[in-house]
C-alpha cells in the first residue's frame, strides 16, 4: 500500500495519478478494492466528479475485454471512462466515448465547462486506446500540464 492524500493506494501507478489529479486541481475520488458498495471497483480506480468521468489505469495496455467492460460501464452509467496507460505524461488520453482528452484545467474547461479539453487533432496516426503524445510546442506553453506531470513523476512516495 502507498499512502498519499489520506488514501492507501494499491499500487504506485494509482498513487502517481492521484498526485497528478491533485496537482492539476482535478477533484478525484479513489475507488478502492476495499469499497464494498462500488460496482465498478474491479475496472475503474477513480471517479472524477468535476468532469463526470471514471478513470481506469493500466501499466501497459488495455485488453479488448477490458475496453468492452469499460464501455459497458459507460453505457450503463452514462459516464465515460478514461483509459490511462502508464504514469502521467505529456499525452492526451482516450476515453470510452472515443475522444481523447488533455487532462488539465486548460482554458478553465474543468471549472467552467465541467469537461477536459478534447484534442483529437494532434496525432492523426493515433490508435485507440493508446495515448497521443502532445507536440513539444504545446507542452512548453501549458503550465497546467507541466506542473502535474512533473510532480507526479518526481514526488517521493
């Protein structure tokens, strides 16, 4: 177990995403395997209430079975699920709604519009569900992205 922000995370990757969300100012609720009443606990690790999305995390890749189950959760709940692969990075991440998102408060989307910035135009060669690397010129100009990625990467847990 890894302790961070008054939670006991099951893995380092979950804890690093919690660091990312907190640093980015994105409210999160951790869905622990110990939570008895959570239907989606085996497939999702976070609920992001500001943007009304679940988030599922895998170290390397989601299987088609994983994706089908997460799409089913999306259909049953009405809320899409982000497919977060690996540690937080300078990427946009796909969700079960088929769009990819930059997970920051870019242009106050999270606070004002209750959504993440959708950015499907960055990489025309992308393949769902793999993350899209964000071009360097956008990284350098987006403090809302640089700070949480750096903090999630460097913080000693």
